[in-house]
């Protein structure tokens, strides 16, 4: 095993990224004007201090000196397109209140309070948000396709072949300064806006030099110290980087380069097959004790004045985490309409080793009121999996033993350059450009199936055999998938403030996104006289070179039709926006965005003789997307917002590709539909907000969305393949409420432990109801299907996929003002949600997930050892041992699609800043 990668070598992988604009507060004047209106970021940005828009005096303005820390809490660093610096004079800054749109903001302090290790977990605490699967954030019950993720205001490519949106659990919280969730649309954001936009802002320039080191260790009650399954793999696997063990075998590489088809009969597949399988990639072993989870992070920064006439700063972060997860999963399927007979029932035990390596390097130059920033981000997320499964099919007594080994590499490199230029008190311009590359490689996905007939007439009936005969008496397959995506983006936002209270903005945005995705699937086949005694051998011996040569074992490629695709999205957009303070109490933010986009998916040329696939997509659409928000501040601390807008949702690349994809997380097989069309949305919302004290508020809102051509999943065939189609229409409506309140404990008992502490209560609830609208003669377009009726795929009144009717989040915490001391109890609840449609032609019920209640406890405590301050953090996650459960039930019979125990996780970490 080689030494771990050092800081210098990892930073070489870093390409770059930036934070456009920073939200800050300026010093308040001595005599605030109590009747002035609340400014919008675009309105107030850049105004000189003697002309800055003033606002009502905050109730905390006269707070006693011992509460100064609460009043002067630092404003989150937020970077977003078309939103310049918020300049607020005369009161405590609250971004949620002072921004024209409906937003929720997680600051560095908020993220630290929840203690989550990645940003997806932290976002799960935000009102109306839920996290599904591997880091996909749903806003108000809408699927991940309706959630737009940006990094510092620029788009990101996804390293997942099934998604166009990036899974947010690949972003460790140590590289994120803040996260803004905007739920009402404004035209400075891309038109692909359904539930909301999630804008992550990476760490900015340091105010002073620092060096922070941290480390942590953790254990899970189901995984740590218990048995699991592993395989050798390569010698560097613990770093998240393959050492070359998984490189294409020479014969396989030559075959890929040749462009030949195995079906042509001109390929010597025995030579290829003989080089693929060995003990390192195919021999699953039982490990008695799975080790603990651990992580380490190193961050530093410094700044220097009088450099090129301004201040130059640098910030860098390097992080590593290693986590183990073992799941004992029950998975079943049924083909019968009443679910009375199981088609399959398996118990699957898998062990995942997930390694995340991340690096951030940022450079910034501040020249007076102007800023130029260059930021680089690198994230590599690797999963090593070993799994054994045992089960039955078709209601027989025959046992099937499956073994799987896999290695999944996800990598994101991103670079952005941003210039925020204050040309004059009236004019400002933001320029930004970015490049991002994402890759996903899954070499050597091996799957083996052995069969035990348990038949008395079978001489091998008591033994597991793999006869390599296409699943009838055993099977062996291997897959090689690769994804590479490049995304170029640029934009410019110009703001003009002719008079106080009026801001005029215009902007242009460009996006060029290209993806290449391939998956090559192979199956080992043996002749009909393959002896049973040899078929009992374990995989690395069964498919060793000697056996392959002697018994004439060959390979076939099971997907020669369209093994690779090219996809491209070219988008131009322009917008105009006005923000006008009509009266001291009434303000309007309105604008319109024009977008034109071409989205194409075509089979890529893989073989010398071209294929005949007609699975082609060519979407060429343009839209006018208006949006307006009216804010009425009818009391100094109270306001009402009303918002309406039109937006769109384009089909994701992978949803368009007519190619099989296996998701190992859910054990489901997917295939795209090239006939998908854009979805169109109308959005409306009304919201009441009461900011009764600094960092304390109450809000309640109602919202409605109408979706034309929503993209939904359906299941077809005896192999339960999940695909996608445009349902005719869908409606979604609901309400949400949130409260954040601080109670000084000194009001109860002003002594000892209670004297300088406060109780923090943060609670939110979201109710969402959705239903598909499907009539008898509504059409649908599904590639390869003879049916054109929507009723054959969707049921009228069914909820949207992934939508929970009820979401609840509650944080109860105790914090000390004078020093770091926080104890937080975190409860979350999500009601059941559809994850898959039942077989429509069998009139089966849908498959539901039951997220239920999750309870966490996080403690952060500052201590001093020999004059050095340390931050200790202890976490207990899923204290009630909530289980993951997906079932399909008609009230009488129940099929368990997925069920396993997550266990309770305990983590302990320590950090110090020098």
C-alpha cells in the first residue's frame, strides 16, 4: 500500500471556482430613519453610504451591551447571479427578510449547529426540503429535476449517469460558506426552476491569516465492529484512487479500439474473457470486523495589503473522509395484480466503503469597491462495494446466490472567474465565466449468479452451480461504464440606479453542456455440456484462463444496439429586471427572461459498422418567462409577499437515453425515453413574515404550481424496468410555516449554568398535495411502445413521484453567548412518498417509501488546553434506529421493495485554529 497523497499533489488536481458577490452589512449611521423601506439586494447594492437606503429601526437596536454579539452576528457570504452586495443601514441585517424573493439561508453557523458532514444533510433541515437517496434534494415535494443547483451562481454538471443535477452529498460542509434556497422565481436565475434554486457559496477570502486542522472518528451500530463483505481490489483503494488494477485488460482495450462487433464472429472472445476475472476483483470475502469511519481536514488562508493597489487573499482547504456502511436488505417484486404471488424475494447483504477527497483553492483581489476572484474546487467521491444475495424466483424452491463487486468513481473539477466592478455610485457590472468537468467511471462491475435446485432428482441439487447458460442455470456478467461531461458557462449582469429606490438590471447568460456516456455489457457463456463439477468453482477459478480455454467459454455483448450516446445542451438567455420602492411600505421586483435552448441526444459511433438505432432526441425551444414579487411592509417588523412566475423543466440527459442503466443503490434497472418533452410550470405564492427580534422570526405561506407535461416514472415488463414519460398535467399546492425563537435562560434562573445561555427553537412544517391529471384520451409518447394512451402508464389522481404530504423539522438547542457551547436536538419527519409506479397494465398500487421520524443529537463545545482553543463535536445520528422501508401494498398483500436498518451512528471530532 502506498503513502497517502500529500497536500501539494492533491492541489494539482484542483481546477477552479469562485464566489461572485458577498453579502455584507455596512456600519449604521447614528440617526436612522424609522420610516424608510426595506431594500432589495439589487436596489441597495453599491449605493454610497451617505445615500444608502435606510430601513426601520430594528427592535434590538437598543439591546443592552451583553447582547451585542447577537445583534452583530456576521451576515452569510452569499454569491448569486445578478445580486450585488446588500447594503443595509440602521438595523441588524437579515438576508431572509431583506431579499426581494422567498429565501432560506444556511450560514456557516447554521451548518455547524446541525453538525452534518455534507451539505445535503444540512439542507434537509430547511423548510420544505427533503433529501432523497444519495444527496438529491427535493423542494416542496417536487423531484430533483425541479431543483436547480448552482455553485457560486454558476451551473454544475452531474457525475451521475442517471441525473443531470449534481448530488449534493458530494459537497463536504467544510468547503461551503453558506447555502441559499430560493423558492420563488426571479429572472436573474435560469428558467429551469420548479421547486427552487439551491445556491452554494464556497469559502471566501479570509479576514485574517489562519490555519485550521480537524479530525474525526465514528462508529455505526449496524456496521462498525460487525461482519461485512469485502474484496481486495487495488492497493490504493483506501485513497479513493485506483492504482491501475482496474485498467482495461490488454485484449479488452484492443477490442474497444478496433470497432469490431462480437456478433460479427471475427473477435476472439476467449482471449478477452481470459484476462478479465481474477481474485482481486471477483473474490468476495467475509471480514469479521468492519473498521470505524474517520475523516481529516486542513484549511488555511492569508491576505496581504498593497498588492497591485489592493488586497490579495488566498484560501485553501483539503479534506478526506472514509466511511463504511453495511446493509442487510430485503427486496421483493410481484407480477400479479393483487400482489398475492412474489416474482422474486431476496436478502442482500452489501458493504460499501466510501472515500471522499476534496480540495479548494481560492485567490481574490479587492480594489476598493471592486473585487476579482478565482476559485478552484475538486471533489472525488469513490464507492467500493461487495454484495452477496440469496433468494428465490417465481414461487419455486430453487435458490439463487448472487455475488456483486463494483467500484464507482465520481469526480468534479470546477473553476470560475468573477469580476464584481463598481463603476460609479449609479452603475455596477458583474462578469463571470466558468468551466466544470465531471466524470464517473465504473470499471469491473461483476455480477455472478449460482443456482441450487434443491431437487432430489438433480445429483447436484444440494450445491450451488454456475453453468454460465444465460441465467437458466447460472450467469456471469461484467459491465464497463464511463461518463464525461464538460460545462462552459458565462454571464454578465449590469445594474443602473438612476434614483434612490429604483434599480434597473439586465443580464445575459450562456451555457454549453456536453456529455458522453457509454456502457458496455458482457456475458460469459459456456457450452451446454459444461460439467457440473466445474460449475461449482468460485468465480475467480470458474473464469480463470485455464477453464475458459479448456471448456471453450466465450463472451457476448448484450447491448450492441446503442452502447454509447452523446448529449448536448446549448442555452442562451437574457433578462430585464426592475426593482422599485413604490412607497416606503410597498416594493415591486419584476422582470422577464427569454431563453432559447437546443437539447440533443444521439447514439455515439462505437463500432466500425454503424448501428441502426433511431433513439434520437432533438429539442429546440424558446420561452418568455415572466416573474414578479410584490412586498408590502405593513408594519416595521411585518411584511407580506406575493409572487407569480412561469418557468420550465427540461428532460435530463439520462432520461432521454434509450439505454439500460442499473442503479446499485435501489437494485433497479432504468432506461430512457427519447420522446420526452419540456415541462412548463406556473408558480404562485403568498407569504406572511414577522421578524420580531434579531435572528428570530415567524412565517407562513401558501403556494400553488400547475405543471404541463410533467416527467414521471413508470415500470414495465417482467424485468421491472423503470422508464420515463410525460404525464398530461399535474397540480401541486400546499402551505408551510416556520418559526425561529430564542429564549434567554436567565429569565428563568439567572445563576450558574443558566446565566449566559439561551434556548434556541427552530421549527418548520410543510404540507404539500399533488395529483396527476390523466383523462381517458390523453396521449403519451414512449419510445418502443405500441401504446399511445397516457392511462396505460399513469393513473388520474396519483401523487407526483417523490412528494411527501408532510415534512417536519425541529431543532431544540441550548447555546452560550460568551463562548462556544451548543447542545442541539434535531428531529425530522417525512410522510410516505411514491418512489416507483406499480405495473399500470396490471393495475398495481404504487411503491411507497416511508421515511418516518429521524432523531439526532449534536454537541459542540469549546475548550482551552495550554492556551490553545479546541472545538469538540459529538454527534448521535438516527437515535431511534429508523429503518429504511419501501413497500407496495393493496391493504391485503404487501411486497417489500426495500427494507434495511440504518443503525445509529456516533461521531466524535476535534478541530483547532492557529
